[in-house]
C-alpha cells in the first residue's frame, strides 16, 4: 500500500517576535511546537505515512512561502501545531479550520478537538474558523491548526512545558492522523514499550540492547530522562 503524505507545520520560529511563555527566561513557542511535532513523528513510526515539516529555528519563513511549499508537497493532510496566549486569562485547547474551508477540514478538526482536550486534560474550547494564511492551502489539502493550551495561563503552562503534556498533545494528533488517513502498521514497524511503574530510560536501554541517548532521540525527548506510566516509547 502506497504511503499517505502528512505535513506538520511547526508554527513560527525562535526568531519570531513574541510567541513565548511569560517565564523569565521565556520558552519560545517554536520550542514547544517542535517538541510536539517530534513526538508525533515518533508515534507514527512504522505506519504507512511519509512526513514532511515546515518551520526552522532561525528563519521566520513568510507565510506565503510556507503555504507555497506545502502546496508543492501536496500532502493528504496538513496540521499546523501551535500554543496560545491571552495575557493570562485564556485556558484550554481549540482547533481551527479555514472560514472558506472544505468538509474534510471540518471533519479532521472535529476528530482532533475532543481528543486534544481529553488527553492533555484542559477545557475544550471547540472547533472554530479563521481566515489564517497557513490554512489557505490548496482546497484539495485538508488543513487544520491546533492550539494545545495557553502558554501564559497558570494551569495550562505546566502541562504545555512538560514531556507528559507534549506527548499527550502528540498522541491526539497521531491518533487523528491514523483515523482520518486510515493508516495501518507496516511490516517494518518499530518495537515499542508501554511504560510501567519502575521503568527508567536506563532500564529500558539495558532491556532492549540500546542506549539512553538513542531512546531519547527516537522519542523526541531531548536530554530529558523523565518518562511516565502509560507512555509509549520506541525502543528499537
């Protein structure tokens, strides 16, 4: 079966003005978006899908260029990953499709919105419409934009910044992609391990004959050694 094509837009860049938490020092939205994007890619490893991305740390690529690049790729689905901000008064997750979008856009947004809210444990602000440029891709490309909580809200921010919260966001996106595109596991599926109480990266590396650094890389963990019960990790 031929691979489906998924495009993940990481939204903004490290050099984009603003777009950061209200910490001192702040955490850039791009850093949070990329962490989720990396975890989505990890969760979809072994499925019949080819994944491309837009968004690089040190170049604030114009929206028109990003849209043009996505159109040239012509994926079966595009998801733009974001986190919100509203001067500390907004809370919850929401998913957008274009004001003049398609039934497919609305369908994908409707699949993701309840999953995202449920998995990250924040209020569901619903499915909404906006005429945002990144959603203005070719009409044949289903396109949505997700907001995984508010970076400046005291309830949302700890979840957004945590590995568990980022993985929950990624799980919602990955399950939505699998459902909408009808993905299946391929014969080259990677082995995974569901974390149970007492597991550590060190014990898993020893059990599966690999290294902590390799497990971190496969699962988009960066330098973190924090894992949680129920987390699904690639281990080979």
